[in-house]
């Protein structure tokens, strides 16, 4: 028996960790697949961290929290909504329950016959990826919003410098697009 | 002899039907290829319906209107403007005339040597895809703006519910991208 | 109610036409979608004709045969077998029955819950695409193996010359790959 | 500290398991990332099983063998050899050692500065994916060549039937390509 | 010894030419590769000119300016930032120095071990692609902002007409997307 | 006025150089664009060298031969034959004549209205890419078949070692696919 939680985890913050903890507590016998979406993206303001870096954040955070039964899997976007569920079914280890608060995700998985549950959202006003990225970019107080091991990791890869740069990538000179 | 009309038909509304009727009336001996563009898109606010659903709308609408000589063809985007005409030439049955009011479409087909004609636009102030999608999403009076059989079909697939959801896909919680 | 028949139709030969006629005769009230597969391919020995040319062959052949209720649709390959059925469902007008003698096609559609039927194969020893392409390439007696209107069309586009060339594309000199 | 082992695991056999066991025994403090390559492939003779099925085989086999510290990750092909190492670095959790007997894999990772080691190959004459797939397809004695839990799983998904079919996909009738 | 300058050159203006001249003057023994980015784009307001047209502008401008040692190379986007440097290394002739004022470009090349230099920016307030495109679209005074041979070329391909059209592509009627 | 010569140049050998010299001699006022095809390929037996390496071979060889007016351009495959000419027109600097001995290349460019000429083939029995790659892989006498500067470059990048390895990439152990 496995559950599925999908996100981009840019970065993996305390809201994510709280959700994971709640899901694991409510279903201790079910592994939880954490799909790391938009895995091909990195070095943009919306998706600053590579899938590799996000995988590492997830691993460190769940280990520090003493959570087991977590299976992180990077998932490149398919960008075709009608194929998304089928695509995930072919890529991820088999799962039976989907945990989401996103209405489109709910709609697509329910159409495909899945049981969909709404996990608790933890302090959403403060724990939201875009807000934390903005704090990282502007020298704000971001570190208490992510687990301590993630805060340490973000310093290790100079996330504040990267985000500051990505927020205004085109300040001067020609703007090539990778 | 065939003509070509290109659109996304999200949804196929009374303006589209009026244009098709006018083209067929002006050239009763020419079949009309209706290219259903952005065929790979669905379940977004800009492109809520699959190509399959849009194909069905076209078929039902032209049949109810007693129009014959219509050839609907779904066309995935190629996203390279300089290749677009050549791409359509390789995919669609041969055509000689292009019906469009879009200046870029006109430019690209004229460069390639095609005859381009401007079909009548029917009540554009009311009959515009984005407006109809907004009415669908917000409980507005959309149904008179599409042919009756399309209105019935849109209810059948719960288009109002889908559009309401797609207009605010990220209300709460993590926002995975398919 | 619609049926689905999938092929590449390189070229559309008398075996294809016989199969289409048999399906239409057995289910006169059901439209038949003819999916023209590998639509992005052309100018190779396996796939010498563009989807546009194949679409035209189908149209001319079914019209000459007095068959109605035929809906040809070009379909680019998705190249991911596990997504194929779902991809076709999103692209083609809705269908309920699949006609195929190919065991993989049968397996994938049956897994997805479709009714699958085996249409008659007409004189398969002679009416097989690769054999007809080889006859075209080598000056053999190909024309009786396709419907007369297709034979005329193949001469119109100089299919014998094209196939002769494609059979040995690399006779001399550097071999660029498109 | 992590090691990396890359394969397609079509299916995951006793040779793979022996290699994994040897790597884990030689470096008990290092996690081992098992990259499941060609993750987008399935339902062909070369790649009959989806990444999802192969992920499940790996999980069941290592659990039954009492091995821990294993991190399976599905990896779609990038098909550009010069980018492959960089692509894996962006997708997988960070790794420092690569275990491979494939000379091209060795060359590409050594060029990128990695330490590359040659794990033991277990009874390669018998334990080779293609041979086992052929045995599956032809009713041969395949089951002793995979771990017992994998043998059970392969029966569960009717691998013998699937392989028999994939070995001759085009026995009769038109051959559409997904 | 070669240097690399990356841009989109939509169009190639006097600021670009001044930068190229300064780089060549500071390193007369080093060839300069001019990577023409987003080479697959054309006929949009952001990227109105094909790579072919931009290649021609560069050639004419540097020849008229008496500059030698220039190697223009069109480069399609890879759209995966983490792979960009490696992708360019596989496509372009070998280079050792990168000239850029873009902070993301600097970051990615420095991470990969390159020497990165900041070329002078010439009159950036006036010589900026988007401003010149807007002047072209609106009948403004654009021609003194590009080298005279580029001005002549832009008239030759009716750049003012193209830009006017691309600035408002969707004025009327259905909006197909290529 | 420009001519176009398309090849893969795996490697750039004395036959290629002789052809280039003959084209330049016959049209001294026309630049010659050398399109380096399959630019995305490398590290396979068919395409062992990156576009970067092939670009460098061309540059060194034509410089050593005292040839000017050569414009090398790497070109990724588009893999859709019907779009190939149009794709090249959008990517390469404008050209008016195509030099080729390949019948498919001739057909596609003639259909698009180009003048196509057949350059001399130099000692094709000995100077053929595949033969030279085989000699490189097997320790044969390859070096006299390429220009001396190319021979030196091939030694510099250990082409013999690379080819030997690529000829038998799957000698032992699992065979991941990049």
C-alpha cells in the first residue's frame, strides 16, 4: 500500500514536512511516494533548485524528523494534462491513494478512479514556496520557515545568492535564454 | 478544391459556426478543413477541452446546422513559426485557400504563396472564446453563445465545473505542474 | 457510436479498403475513424508518403468505393507505449470499438477496457505495405494491388521514382540525416 | 556518501541482485542509487516492463534479500551522450562513486572526474536480460534466474504472455506504431 | 584561443557591434564565437527574426565594420538551465573565455570553471533590443540605433511591417497558435 | 552568393576536403556553408565526435589547406524529412545553391526550387566515413585518409581509443542507454 504526494519543493519547507508527517501518522503502514515535480527545471526564480538538490533536501529533512517509509522520486513534467495520471502510473512505484489540496490534481486523479485525500495544510500564510523564495532573494527571515537541516543545506549551496540573482536575471546586458 | 480554417475552438461557439456557414455558402464546391489547433493542450483555462472533445463539438454543431463538406483535423502545435505552414502542408489533406482574420497567419501563408481570404467575423464583441470561458467559469450566461448541441455537450462534460476549477487552479496547497 | 482502425497506410491498398468495407458493412450505424499513424514521418522507405498524401489516398479510395461514415485523422507517434491509448483518447473523436489484428494493439486497448474486434484480413500474402513499396521501388506490378484511384494518385506524385530513391538513399557521397 | 549503479533491469534478475549485494557489502556506509534507465520505455521486447514495474521489482527483491540503503530512481533517456553525466547529476541525489562494467559509461564518468569501480558480474552466461526475456517469451526455464519475489511478480503481471506477444508484435495485419 | 559572446540579436544593433569591437580590440589573437541564441524562434515580438536573418545581420555588420575573427553560430534553446553550459560545449567550437554581463550566464559558466569577463555595454539606455523592436513596430526612429547595413537589411525584409503585426497578433478573429 | 554542403563529418576526411576545394575553385566568389549535421549526436560508433570536435576539424583542415570563404554551422537533426529544407532555411545564413550527391537531398531541395549541383567525389572507395571509423577502431591505417591536421587532432582526443570502445559498447555487464 502506497500513497502519493506531488509537489515541486522549491524549497522543501516546514509546511511540506508537516504534511508528510501527518500523512505518515494517519497511515503508518503505507509508504509515501514524494514525487518531485518539474524535475527538469532549475536556476529560474520559480524553480531555483535542481531535482538533485531537492531530492537531497527531502532526504535530509525526513531523516532528521525520524520519518521512515518515504520514497522520493524526481518527475520531469510531461506538459500534457490529459496524459499526466497515466504518465505517473508508468513512472512511479504503484500507489493507491493520492494526497492533494490542488483541485486540478484531485479532478484528474478522481477521473482515473483513485481515492484522493486532503492532507492538512500547515500555516499556509507563512509556509508557501514563493514567499520563502522571495525572502531568500531579498535577505529576509527565511530560515525558520524550513527545517533546520534544509536551512543548513540552503546556505551550503548559497541559495540566498542564487535567488537574489534569479529574481533579476536580466539586470544588464543581453539576455540569452538557455 | 479545399479551404482551410484554423482555430482552437475552446469551445466551438456560434461565431465559429457562423464563419463556417459563410465560407461554405461562398464556396459550395470546396470542402473545408477545420484544423483544431493546440491539439495537445487540455485542462488549462486557455485550453480547457481536449482535442477529442473539441472534435466532437465541431461534428455535432455542423451536423445540427445541416452543413456538409467539413473535415475536422486535430493539429498539435509545432511551436516554430517559420515551419508552421510547411508542417500543416504535411499533415492536412491538400488545401488551396486559407480563411483567416489573423494577421500573422495571413503573413505566413501569403509568404508561402497561398490565397488568403478574410471570412466574416460574427458578433465578435460577444462571441469570443475567452469571454465564453469566463462566463462558464463564473456561472454567467454562456449557453446562448454556443450552438444548442454544443451547450448540451458542455453540460454533459461539466464544463462549468471544469472552468471554475481551472480559473483558480492553485487556490491552496502545493502546485504541481503536470 | 464509432469504431477505430489504426494503420500507417504506406500506401492505402486494396487490403485496407477491403477491411474498411467489411467493418462498415458489419456496423452500418457506426462511423469509422481511420487513424493515420506515424503522421510525422515521410520520405523514408518505411514511410514514404506524408500524412497529407495518405489522407488524400484514403479520401479518394473510400469515395470511389461509395463508402460513407469514414473519418480520417492523422496521428503523430507518441513513442511511449504505456501512454498510447490515453493519447489517442485525447486526440481522436470518441470511439467505443477498436478493430485490429495486431496483438500489441489488442493488449493495450483491452487493458484500457475497450471492446476489440478482429476485422478480416484481405489476401494478406499479396496485400502488404512493404511488398507493395518494394514493387513500387523496383518497377514491379504494383498497380493492381491498390484501388485504381490510389494507383492514379501514386503516379501523380511519382511514387515509383520516390520509392526507388528511398530504397537506396545512400548510394553515393556523404549521407546527411534530416 | 552514495554510489550509483545504472541499468535497465528488464527484468531485475539474480545477476543484478548479486551485484547490488556485493557493492553494499564492500561499502556498507554508502547508500546505493539504482538508476532505472530508459524509464519512458515499455511494451517492447527490449524494454517490456514500465519503470513502475521495474521499480517494484527492485523494491521487492532488495527487501526480500534484507538489503537496506537502496535508492531506486527512474531515469528517462536523454539520448544525447555528451549531456548524459550532467543530466544524471541534475536528476539524481548526489553521488560520488559510479559502479559499472560498461566501457562507455566508464569513459563518460571518468571524463567528468568521477571515481569508477567495476562491480563483480554474477554468472553472466546465464544471467543476462535478453536471454531471460527470450526464455520468458518461449516458455523456457526462466524463473530460477530471477529472485523468487521477482518470479512471483512476473507471473502476477503475466510477463510470459507479454513477452511472447512482444517478440512477434507484427504477426498479422497492419502494424501501427504507438 | 577563442572567446564566446551569447545573445539573441533581435536585431543585431549598435550596442552589440560596439561590444564585439571592444572584445576583438582587447584580445586581437582570439577568435570570437557569436552564439545566436533562441535560434528556433521567429515571428514573435520577442524573437521576430529567424536565425538565418540574424546570422546575415551579424555577417553584414562585422564585415562593414572591418572586423575579422568572428564566428557566428546559431544555437537552439535547450531550456534546461543545468545542462546549458555542457550543451554549448558540445555544439560550439572550443572556447576558453566567456564575455557576458548577465549574472545567470556568469554564474553557470563560473561553476563550470570558465573565465568570465564583462564587456563594455554601449549606451544601454538607447541600445536595447526590446526598445528597438518597439520603435520598429510603431514607426519610431529606430534606424540610427543599428549599423547602417543592418538598417538596410531590416528594410529589405520589411521589419517595420513584421514588428507592427507581431506586436498585436491577435487583433481580430480566432487566434491559432503555430 | 552562398553554396551549401551538408554532411556529418565523422570524421572530416580527405574526401570532404577535396570536395570543398573543388566547390570553392569552381565558384570563388561564393561562400560555402558547411552544415555539420546530426550535431546533437556523439559517442556512438556512427557519430563518435561532438559537433564541437567536428567544427574544430573543419576549421583546422580548411585553414591548413589555405581555403577561405568557409562557414561551418552545426545543425541538430529535425528528423522530419518533409520539414528539413524549411528548417535549414531558417537556421543557416541564406544560400542559393546546394552541392550534394545524395539523391534524397537532391529531391527535397529541387522540390523547394533550389539549384542542386553534384560535386566531385574523391576516391570514394577509400575515403568513406564508416571505413575510416572502422580503421580507427581496429588499429588500421587511417591516418593518411584524413588531412594531417585532422590526424593530429584525432590523436589529441584519442579517437582510436574512443572508436575501439564504441564499436563494442556492450561487451560486459548491464547496458544502460544514455
